[in-house]
């Protein structure tokens, strides 16, 4: 089976599973009493943020491998991951304010984490604009790799920033030193959603990589 | 808390879930079409 | 080996500084621009409506950011003509020295413009800068170093792309905003007379950012000029 077809299969399955997560989150997960139904945005917002960060991490990793091994396939993979990351960060940046508005009474705030996640989106965009502006494939790959690595290194500042500053954004309740403090059923829904969104990332990247291979223009 | 004491924020939830679905499906379609194109896309 | 590195870096920096000192075009335009921006802000505000001290940090850092961008634009432009960049690359100095030389020259330019900007700022805006001049200078240095390091790295690349002047701000934005926001927060707290303990966290972030990105930029620079 070609890469395109397997990518499509995986994407298709992932999308069905997303629908399943929708049902579980909307119908079978308890409502949080302080935030109401809007709290359920958590189950799409956090996994999309996770996928966006994963995408940037992969861009960075592939970029490092490309600079060391000079194999254009890594560059092609980085390019694919960047485009997919853009899609997920769009989801993250639209669902975020939709959650913020009813909870904090504001669409946006320039606290450390939100700002840096917005920057993640700009990184993806900038990465792709740079690729579009360089005609020589070898130069394009090297330049993109440099930006990709810098972008990936910016990521830890995103996570750490929440610890350094008291901000409006919820302190991490899952990825933190002590045990996750989310109630059982909600935790399961979240983890399922994260898994499904990761699968979707894989499906998307496979297709996008295949497209890059075919047009040889990454 | 009784059900009517919980904040009525359902609209935002619906909007967010719809937006997510739209973006993901749109991108799926974009990739599908580019994957089917015969020439360089 | 390290001595050679530093010596060569200094040679590169000195070349840039001499060039600029003789023509004075970039520094002059940056200084004029800085003064212009401050005058516009000064005339634009209504002192009865908004207290200067509320606007002051933002005004100061907008000015510094623009000055920084102007400086970076000039960084590799000189080398574009007559393929001077190739000449530099053929010279018996390491890529690292080349990068640090460029970085030092850029920092020197920005420093001059920032100092002048700060002086003009205190002149126009009558805010209590002198009480907190030391931490203020510290935040100016910390916020600038990381951003200029990434900027120097990126300007080496964009100089060879189409729409170079547009590409640089687009690419740099994600790396400018974190130190910029930290800087504005710290400046606001300092001018507002807050205790230093409140800004310690921001200083830590800035320091971490600087160390990380100066190191990274140094490591990545060779990839931008390798053939």
C-alpha cells in the first residue's frame, strides 16, 4: 500500500475515533460544576495543543537529524510536520479563547503561556513562509532546519513559563511532578482524546509527506 | 450545586467543538485532494 | 584556541564598527528614528488622561524594538555588495568568530541607540528612571542580547531570500515577544517602585532565554553559511 493510501486510512480511522471522543466527552463525561459545559472544551483544546507541540518537536528533531545526516527525507518530514502543526495550532488558538471567554470573561490575555502558544503558531507560519521564499532546495532545507531547531527550543519556555509566573492560565494539572489531580472519568476522556489526536497527527503527516515526495518540492 | 446554579456556558462548548471539527475536516479534504492530483501540487 | 576565537571575533566586529563609524548612516538613521518615535509619543499623549508612568514602559520598549530591527537589517546588508560575504567566509577565521564578531557589532550599535533613547526618554517623559537605573540597564541588556543573537543568526539567512526585509520581522516575532514582554513587565514594576523580589522571576526567564539562544545561535550559524 502506498504511503498516501495508508495515510488516508489512518486519518480516516482517527477521525472516526475523534467522533467517538466527541460522544464520550459530550455525553458520558460529568459536567464540571464551576465552569459548566464550557469546561468540556478542555477535551479538544488540550489534545490539539499537545499535537501542535508534538509537531514542533518533530520539526526540531527532524531538523537536527537533517543537519547532521544531510538526508533530504528528514527535511521533507520536517516540512510535513510543520504544515500539520499549523492546522492543530489553529484548533488550539480558536478553542482557547472560546474557553477563556466564559471562564475568565476575556477572549485573550497576554500571560506567558498564551503568548508563547500564539508564538508557536507564528513559528509554523514563519517556517513555511521561509521555505516558500528560498528557491534552492539545499539552501531551503538548511535554512528551514535552523529555524525549526530554534522553534523547538522555544517550547520548554512555554511549559516552564507557567511555573515561573502566577498567571490566569490554569496551572498544569496533568503534566506536573505530583500525580494528576483530574477526577478519574475526566482523565480517561482526556487521555483518549490525546491518543486519538496523536493518531490523527500521524495520519496527516503521512499524507503530507507523501505529497512532498511526489512533488519533490517539500 | 443544583443544575441551575452551574454556569450556562454550553454555547461556547458547541462553538468550540464545531470549529475543531471544521478545521480538521477541512484539512483532511485539502490533503485528500492534493494527494489525488496527478501533477505537482 | 579560545584566544584566537575571541581575537578574530573582535577583528570582525571592529571592521563593522569602523565601517559604520566612517559612514554613520545606520546609526544616524536609528538615532533619528528613535528620537522621532519618542517625540511622536510625547505629543500624542494627554497627560491629564493617562499617567505617563502607565505608558512609559511600552513607549520605551517599542522604541528599543524598532531600533533593534533597524540594526539587524543592516547586519549583513553590507556584505551583500561585491560578494563580500564570500570574502569573509574565505578568510582564515572560524565561522564562530564570524558570528560573534557580527553579534558584538550588532550589540554595540543597539547599545548606543538604546542609551541615547533612554536619555531622550528621561528628558521627554519625566519618569523616575535614576532611582532604578541599575536594574533598568540590566533588563535592557538581558532582553536585548537573546533577541539580537537570534536576529543575527536569521539575518544571515534572509539576506539571500526574496523579500528579505519582510522575512526578518516575520521570523523573528516569536523570539522577540517573550523577552519583550518580560522587559516591559520588569520596566513597569521598576518605574512603579515595586521591590526587586517581584521581578526576580522575570530576570531568571530572561537569563535562561539569553544563555539558551546565544549558545544555539552560535552552534547553528555555520549551517547558514556552509556551501
